C-alpha cells in the first residue's frame, strides 16, 4: 500500500491485519522460490510483515502507522515511505518484493519504475481482477467488489510488461488458506458472515454498509437453505483452486 489515500485507508481498515492476514506457508514457499538467491530484499508496502523473508536481510517500506504498529517484535527494520518515491539509493537491493499492494498505489507505473531502480530482481504478488470477479462471493453476493478493483487494480499484463517479467505464475489458493485475502475462504463460506473477516479484505471494507448487509443476508439465507452448497458443489471436492492470484517474477 502506498500514497496518501492508501495510508488513510489502511489507518482506517487495517487494524485486524496481524490476526487475519497471516502468511500462508504454501504461498510463502512460492514467493521465496521466486526470490531465488537474493541476499537483500526491500519489501514495498510491507504492512504487518506477511511474506517478509526471515532468512535474508530485509528492509520494509510502509506509510501506514496502523500497519506499522502491528509488525511483530524482531521484524525487519522499516523505512517510512511510498512506492512511487522510495527513499533508497539506486541498486541498493538484490530484490524488491510487493505483495497485495500494487492495486493501492496512486501511480502504478512510477512505483514499478522505482522497484526497477532499487533492485535487479522483482517479485509481485497480485491478482487478475477479471478472473477474481468470477469468484462466487463477488459474483453472487458482493458484486461491488469487482467494480472497486476494476477501478484501481492494474492489469497483470501491465505489471509484467513494466517489469520486463520473465514469468507469471498461478498462485493456487488452498482450501484452508491462513491468509485472509479476498478469495481465501472459498470453501469456508460462513467466514464471510464474520465482520472481522470482511474488515481485513479491502474491497469488502470499502463497500457501502447497506450493500454489505444485503450480501451478508443473502449468503446467510443460502447457507441455511443449502442453496450455496448445491450451487458450489464442485468446489467442495477441491483442495486448492485458481481464483486469479498471480506471482510476477522479473530479473
């Protein structure tokens, strides 16, 4: 996250991120593999520190006081700053890392250019909002999330092209994912009835309360009647699924 707007947003909605947005070990392994042999990493839009490597030297960059307050003891040192103007020298890190943050940047191309300026390798965890828009929770109960993300999230192709990425990897979401991002609870639908879960998903946290209440009541009714299970029976047979999350690797 970055920029004045994102800082204000996460000072408001980011209070529960340490509890709800815990790194999933399977996704974490995929990110660490992508970082390769990088001995030094700058974690841009670092938030509470999810997916921050502990086996190499890391410096975090984060603007939100609320997010900084949730970083655990012993976490990497933090520089207050925004992605569009990193307060770091040219080529000062082996790799730059950005997880679930690019869609909050006020100037995506400037932020990506800064990633290239300060490091030789780049790893970005993001999502394809067109694929994510087909996720049952957004499609059937909270459709405003798709509009919210379409208005702010850059295309995966734009990020990959700007970084001259060598590959774009699918990031499967396990059914018991420990990181509570948007589609994390795809096989645990009752989780979306919990306001603390919704508060840690930025697109839900930004929806109008009346629209959220409507979606929650329709989901609750479908769970009680069995309509949700009938409509999504195929998902209940899967251990992981692709909901549009992507890992972009460059350098």
